[in-house]
C-alpha cells in the first residue's frame, strides 16, 4: 500500500493545486476548455503522469471520444470525464463514461470538474454496474488529508505497482455484501449470542441472531450497493 510519506507528499501537492486554482472566485466560473487546463496540471504535476505518453486526450472509442484515458504500457487504467468547474457532477456524466469504460474493458472511471473528484469502479457483470469509491471536494481544507489518503492510489507510481488493484480489494472486502459471507459462521454467531446473554441475561437461539444479522446486512447493502445505470 501507499506509504505515509507518499500520502504526505500528495497532500502537499493537493494543497498547492488548491492554492493555484481553487482560491480565486473567478476560477470557479471557468468553462470546460479552461477547466481542462486545470485537469492537465492535476494529472501531470499532482498525479505524476507524462503528457502525450501516458495521457490520451479525445480518445476514440467506437466513434465517440472520451475526454482522457490513462494508459501505461498499453494497459488502459481509467477513463476520465471532465466537466466545467461550475457544473456539479451527476449521473448523466457517469453514464456517458460507463459506456466508454464498458466498450474498452476499463475498470475505473474518474469524474472531475477541477474541484469535485469522484472515483468509480466498474463492475463487469449482467447488468454492468458501478460502485462509487470516493467523492471529494478539493477546495475543502477539512477533508484534504482524507482526500490525499485515497487519491494517492491514483498516482502513476502506485498504479504501476498495482496499488489501485490492492486499494479496490481492501475497499470491496469491507462492503456489507462481502462481510455477510463471513458473519454467519458459527464462531461469529456464537460470540454474539454470548455477548447478548451477558448484556440482557436472556438466551437467544442462533436462528434469531442470524435473522437479525440478515436484516442489518440487507439494510446497509441497500445503501451502498453497486449502482446499475439505466
């Protein structure tokens, strides 16, 4: 995984990016073409990609053009959809990017308007779906440290080392749907049963505990389940 030094270094670069572009009110009204200049700086000076070599612009995918595709050693790692900084990112932008990613077999989608940055993992199945991994406002100093701890996995040096894949594995492992595979074991149910008995002086049977756990997991899974775009 990314080191603490890498996270601190990225946090410094994000602060520099914020100071350069996001502290001037006039910059928050830029159109999409001007926003792309900010995105170019972000990809090269913040994330470390080499323009022309790693960054493919207006990438042709079956007659349509993705704003950016990051490609290293012939592997396409993520597609980037750019919108004007004054526009809030929405599902329509995601749907457009998903079409590009699905046609090229690209695992990741990055939506970016120069200020708001969202990362999605494409879930290739029937139907195809997406899972939001993070959503940050780079203008918010209160969350910039947390943003750096997540965005660091998008840096070139970490993508080359497959840290982005490891990052997803860790994220996916802690989702309710995945945890559900582990909590219905006799060891876990037995431990909960003993805890409840100690707390309430009531003996619960394992079926009642499993039913309660199932309701809990279904509720949480409904909140953050992968999104199927229509």
